[in-house]
């Protein structure tokens, strides 16, 4: 069954915004009396019935709400310098959400190619991705901020940094272990981190990792790292 996003789930009446109403009524052709499943991005799944099938303001009644625990044994945060082409960062956010991630933060580096990001646009991509992949938790998105400021956060996480000169080091898959519960990945811009940024990151506790012998684009490196963490630390393995 198709999932719909509604940020404030509780028993009783609900009303979709115009975008979600159009998708529900005009695109998927739901109508009054049909049953829906709603998620709030905070672990809750609700059962609801449509009472008004208006394409601009779909209304209904929430009859049941269930809270689900996260389906991963670890927390994962990614901090990345946004790419020059916004389509590539859109793709990254979508795929990272589908694989499973808790935070995506954006960092400004010396070699960064983009000074602004559209958090509202990326939030919509995240919502669409968790609906498509049948997940109940929405990742947090962090506004773009300087790397130096960012390095002051995530003090109790296991932290890894990838850059083009780290090939001789161990691959991320070899460094991860099942006891790790909070992992933070740091990925630089297309022009890579500067020597000063690498030094500052290592002083802040980020361990160098390799993602293989090939030189990867920023978004490819990020997805490779996210997928590696999922493969190594997934409960199903």
C-alpha cells in the first residue's frame, strides 16, 4: 500500500496539504471511504480513512497509530560538500535515504563549488524516498556551514574521512566492526579537501579511510560509503 506523509500523526481528523492531496486523489485516484497508511517520519505508522476526496484538500480520519523502532542496529550521519550541479546532490540524498541514513549535513570547504543549498527541496526528496522505500524515519538535514564549525560536533561518534590520497589506508569495510553504533562519514568536494582541512579533521578525531582504488565523484564516494556501512553493519548479515 502507498504511504503518505503527514508530520503530526494522532488519532482523529487529518487534512493533507495541496501537494499530498493531489497525489492521493488525482494521481493515485483514491476516493472517499478508501483506507490509507500515513507516516510522520518519526517512527509512526497510521491507518486512516478518507472522508473528503478533494484534490486540493483531502481530509480523513486516523483510526490507529503504531510506533516502530528503527530497523537498523546503528546510526549513520553523512557530512558532504555539495556538488556544483544540484541534480547530483539530489540524487545522493535520494539514494542515501533509500539505503538508510539518520543525518545528512552539508559542509563548505576551501574547494567547494556551491555556496547555497535548497533544504526545502532536499526535504521533499527525503520524504519521497522514505515513502518509496517503506521506511518510518525521516533523516535530519543540516544547513550548509563551514567545515571548521562542523568539526566541533559529533564528539561521541566513530568518525571517518575519505579523500583522494587515502588509497594506501584500509578500506572502510575493513575498519568497521559490529560494536560500532554511531558512525559519521566525511566526504569532501570534487577538488578534494585541502591539506589544512585534512589536518584539522584528523585532529578532530576523523580516521582516514579508502573507498577503493578508483577516483570517485563526490556523490559516488558518499553512496559507496553509505552502502558499505549498511552492508557491514546490517542486522541481516
